C-alpha cells in the first residue's frame, strides 16, 4: 500500500521504462539503460542510444502522428532489450543446458545455424501478431455477429460498443491467464519496481530501496493504461464511423479492414492522452485512466528488494543532475 506522499507527485518526469527478463529498461535524457541481474548476483547496466525516425523526418514528430511512430519504435526496441536481458540474465544458457535438453533440442542446437534460428524467431513473431489479430480483432467481431444474429439484427447500431467491451474482456482474461505463469509473474514484479522507482523520483525522494518500497505501483503513464485508452478511443471512433457510414458495418471483412485502417489514428490519440495524463490530474484524466490503473493490479506485482535495486540502477543511469532535463 502506497503512503500518502505517493498520491501527488511533485515532479512530472518523462522517464519511462519496460520490465524485462530479470531486469528493467529505462529511457531518459541520457539514453536508454538496460539493467539486468546477472548470474553472479551483480547488476550489469548496458547503455543504449536508440535513434528515432521522427528526428530525421520532422512531420512524424507532429501530434497524433508521433504516437503511431513511437508505438512501432517502442515495440521493436523493447523486443531487442528483452532479448538482451535474456542473454545477460543467463536464461539462454539455462535453456541450452545439455542436462535439461531433450533429444529434439539437442538435434536442433547442433544442426540449425543462427540464421535459421533467426528465421524461426521471425516466424514466431508473425504467428504472435496473427494470434493477437485473431484474439482482439477477429474474435470480437465473430461473437458480435453471433449476438446480432440471435437478436435478429437489433444490435447492429451497437456493434462498435459491443466489440469494444468484448475486446476489453478478452484482454483482461488473457493478462489474467498469463500472470499465473511463474516467469511472467516475476516480470510483473519488475514492472512494479519500475513504477515505484519512477514515483519515488517524482516525489523528490532519494532513490533508496526503502523509499521506493513505499511508493504506489500504479502509474498513469503505463503501457497497460495505454492499451485500455486505445480500446476506449477505438470504441468512440468506431461508433462515430458506424453511425456516419452504416454500410461499412454490414460486411464483416470491410468492417474489420476499416478498424485496421483507423488503428494508427487510434494509437496517435491514445499516445497524446497518455502524455497529457502524465502532466495533469483532473476528472477527465482520472475517468479515462481508471481502467488502466485497475488493470495494473494484474500487470504489476510487489517487487522484492533485489528487483528494486535493478530498477534504481537503470533509472539512475538515464537521468541528469537537473530535473528540468527530464520534465514532461
């Protein structure tokens, strides 16, 4: 439970991060730091300096446009950091342990080149995207069509709202299911350490384990909040389009294509809201942030002291001595 001081941050920082495998990535004025608890028990920090396409193509840094670009860049960079943390934490070595390998694993390890393994990783990524599409786009549409058919078409005008609610329920169910996995739970604990450390800094406190432990693990600028904002904005925009162009919703393929085409716009508005929410605390922000903050009860867990130390190491590596450098 957070203390009262954690309810009203004094310094709004733009520093953000991502939970990794036995580690945390933080991005700030000095770049990005990947801090990982390595097998010997120490913390190794690797500095990264990702380049942003919006720095080279200025229009991509405009409001709304920058949201979609930032999302794609974050996904790519986040995946790279995740693979780096797996390597540094020793997970890859454990997976390659001869004593624990099956005959198939041993054959694959000895016969497949790194190029083939990279190709398999790429295929797995594509399959992951396909699964996400099936779960969060196709399945809600199919279920809505079924409900609408059973209601003799009476739900047609409420298609966007029903699909949005279903998408939200599927998302919650998916997160609840994966949170039961031991490795995912540890990642969620690191996620909690990330949030607590950012809050500690925003309150002007020294970055110590004891100070960080007192903070809340629910932060409005979290990616979880972003996903819920995306769903809410998607419902709003889809509803407007559904009313303005009712013919689009009469064909399932056309309607699904329409939702895909508006996705960049939805992400753009979602990104702008998250940035706005990081600077303001008003009723509008509280209402829109509430579902994401509630969801963080699943995606963040209370961290142990070792995890907090990793978060502090990553955070300290990306900030300067002047708080103005990282202000939102």
